[in-house]
C-alpha cells in the first residue's frame, strides 16, 4: 500500500486557504446566481468549442448591425460575453483546485480507511485468538459493518 499522503498540512495554510476562499465567495456573491437542475438542463451550453462561434457572431453584430434582430441587444450580448470571459478566468483555476482537492481528500480518506480496516482486522484476529482486551474493541468496531453481511434466507413456511 503506497502512502501518497505523507504530510501534515500546517494550520496556517488551512487558515490562509479558508480566508482566500471566503474572500472570493464574499466578493463574487453579488454577481453569482443559482440555477435549478431543470434550468441547468434547459439552457444551451457555451464551452471552449462554442466560444469562437459566439465571439464571431458578436463581432458581426458590431460590424454589420443591419442583421441584428430587433429583440437582440448588442450591448447586452457584449455584456454577457464579457461576463462569461471574466468568470471563466476565475472558474478555470478554481475548477482545477476543486479537482485537486477532491483527488487529495479521496486519497487521504482511502489511506485512512485502509489503515482503519487493517487495525480492525488485527483486532478481529486477536478476538478469535482470545487475546485479552481485544473483544470489547472488536464489539465496538464491528457495529460499522452490522447488516453488511450475507443475507440469511428465511425458512420456507409449511
């Protein structure tokens, strides 16, 4: 079992990171919205592949306004595109941070759980060997796995 998480995160680092995240949340809060799952599904999505097309359409709106439909505001279009570009410049590094945090917490949790299982199995074996002090620990820890064993079939009624 390779131990990839072999460090102790200094409290100052945790504190600084939390402060930075909370600052970002506070600063951005007036500009962020929350969509329902249904709203998210119903929206046409812009991504890096779509962005050049959207940018080109915006440029044409500005250079050839005679084709802009009356219901389309070029100024609103420009504002939306500017907002998307600005927010994406924030989102990309935050997304990478979230991915790395997810990977690191998953690994740390997995290593912790595997260590716990090793200890649990050692106590379980000690209980089978009637080593003093093992049974109360085993009885306490085995509660985690209660109900996870194979289901016993009920006897057929006659």
